[in-house]
């Protein structure tokens, strides 16, 4: 399965609690934090909910 690199580019301050928890579940807790995860449908759905806070890149 493909991997994606997720980088948090904006602060979660002022975001709804649900989006804060989504970032935490993805393993992101600070601005510029980077995590590589498998691109499962569940992860992609989580990314879709916080697209305005993160940057996503495909990893080869």
C-alpha cells in the first residue's frame, strides 16, 4: 500500500475539538511536525477533515 507524508502547516488553536483530536490521532501535535503513514481509506478520510491544517505528499 502507498505511503503518504503528512506535515502540519497551521496551528490547531481555534480549531474545533474534533479537528484537534483528528490531528492527534494522525500523530501530529506541533506545527511542522511530519509523519509518514499508510494511505488507507480511514487515514485519507481523516486527512480530508483537516486539509486546511496539513500538507500531504505521496512517498515513493
